[in-house]
């Protein structure tokens, strides 16, 4: 078992024991997030586009879209466009050396540590899981050749496969493999999904590299590039922050990042003194204090995106605005889209922008 996971399981059992005297509590209903104004003082200056328009795929910077959304032309199945083959397989926790499985106890939620409100106590225990992995292989792929690829969280992602069919056919992106990986179940602190996606480290990238990609190559006869310029990550919500973490901590593996409603907030658990505010540390300390890395980033947030007022580190809109600000200050190539009249991981926004996002994030790729 990976040493980080041994430590995690010990912490899970310990925190469960510490809080065992507290009965499960029902989480109070959270009111819908208010719509935030993209021109709020302190937010990045952004160009407001006409309703229905999206930025050019070659444009860097900040943009405001909406309030209505229609699927982009590349988001429908078209006659005459070759459709890639989609294969699926299942991975079980018992076969993983990195993620043996954990789950938060039913009906329990993270609670602030009375001795340190910056930490959270969670009742969770080791637990098995299964995950589905979908592998998209375009018709244009030549067997035996080395191909670029994109790894996506919370799969299978059927919208991604449709978009790639059209974009590859139109030669707007390279001929690539897509690996859309299901999460290990649950959400947020104490869950398998939370451990995978919200942990600030390269561990999830290591899991993909050592336990997922070899199976993809072996089972479907594809060869995946080792060149980080030919590797992209993507995700929504905590999957978006995971995509960023994969590239940030393992820049030797990934140079391209695509994030919808990225959870660049404080969701990490167990506590880590190196990143005490979890993914909020991306824009608070890590990006500002680190020399620019060879990353190209596409990001989105919605005006009614998630907001939790329990502390100062759970405003998804503010977090993404801050990400855009520090990326600009460090000179990163990025495009940030603020969507009016939309919610967290908004499907309408994704249908309107995914072809753009993919084309933007793959700009400059040369075999």
C-alpha cells in the first residue's frame, strides 16, 4: 500500500474514533448561490461578448458569455463524420496499490475541529469501490503509432467523445485518445472521490500513470505519448482542481489543463500543513510564488456557481477569479470564461463551449 494512503487510513480511523461520540447530523439545506456580477470590484477585467458568442480559440484572457446557451456545432453527431470507438472496463479497489478505498460514514459530514477550526474531523473508514473507465479511440488513429491523449475526471464523458469526433474530423485538434475515468465514489472530505481529486499532490497523476494508462495500452492496442506537450487533463468541480493538480505537481507528465467550475477552494482532507487551504493555495501561494510552468489552461466559472459561507475559502466564483488574476500576473497562456445565468458545472455552458475549450487547450501542439 502507498505510504500516503496508509497514513490516510490511519487518520480516517483516528478521526472516526475521535468523533464517534457525536451522533450523525443532518446537513442543513443550502440556499441557492446568488448570481455574482462579473464586474464586481476585485474581479478580473473581462471582455463581455454578445449573447450566444464565445471567444476565439486563439484568444487569451478573460471573457463573459451568456445569458443563453445553445450547443456548439461540434456538439452534435453529424452524418459523414467518423465516430470513434468507445470501450469501457471496470477497475476495483482490491487491485489498486495506491487507492485501496475509503468512504465517509453514511449521514455524517465534515465538522470543524474545536481545537483548530482550520482542520476538519470526518468519520470515515476503509471501503471497497469499483470505477468505470471509458476509452475513446478515433477512427483516424493508426494502430501502432504514438498518440496524444486527454485524461478526464468523473467519466464516462459522452459529450467529450462527440466533440472529439467533430474536432478531429475538422483537423481543429490532433488525432487523440481520450481516457475518461470514473471516480471512486462519494464526494468531498472523507470520500474516495475527495481523496483522489481534492488532495494537493501528484498522487492521482501517479495512479493514472501506473494503474490506468498501462491497462488502456494493453487492452486496446494504443500507444500513448510520453511527451507532456501531448497530454491534457480535464474535469469539472473537484475534477477541475484535480486536473490542475495533475499538471502542477507532475509537469513532467501534463502541460494542458481544462477546468469547468474548478474547485480551487478548501476541500482537502486530511489536513496538509504544506497547503493548509487546499486548492485555494493555488492562487493564494503556489502560483504567485513559483516560476511559471509550461502549462496552458482553459477555465470556466458560472455566475451562480457554488458558495459556502462557513469560512473565507469556499466561494467558487472568487476562487476562479483569483486564479485568472494570478495566471495573468505570471504570464501564463490561459483563457477564462465567466458564464452568466448558469450554475455549477452547467451542462448548457459545456455544450456551448467544449469545442472551443478543447481547441484552445491544444493550441501550439506539434507532433
